[in-house]
C-alpha cells in the first residue's frame, strides 16, 4: 500500500514539495464507477479498474490544495492507479501494474 512515508517521498521527488506529516488528512472509501468523477479518474482508467474500487486519498493544503488518490483492488488492497490533483485539476496519473512494489511510487 502507498503509505504516508511514500506520499512524503513522492511529493518531494515528483513536485518538489515538502509535505509536513501533521498537515496530511487521509480517508479510504469503496466506490462504484458511477460514483467516481471524471476529474479524478479518466474514463480510460475506469475501463481498467475493478468495480467497485477502494480509493485511498491523502489531502494536503498549503499554498495549493493537493489530493493524491490511490485506487486499490477492493478485496486485496493492491495498488492499481495513482492520481494527483492540484487545486482540483489532474496534474499526474500513473497506472500501477502488477509486480510493482511501494518503492516504485517514489521514482
């Protein structure tokens, strides 16, 4: 799973943002495809993801509002997809394939 330490490392390496641990909120929900907004996960990605999907989100507000979402297999919690929104706009997405481990998030 993509944990808080991976989030901090990912944000620093990918966006040059130093995230403070105590400033991050997180939540996990199970959602059906019709409950997901296209701003969060594109229609092309929905075709690949199981229905329902678990979505673990991290929220970080400093100068901008960042929402980092990890789509997980609902039954196994295997990470499938990573998406980053900055001020409501998708700025990064990555399909996570089988065989990747949590260290792959930080590259």
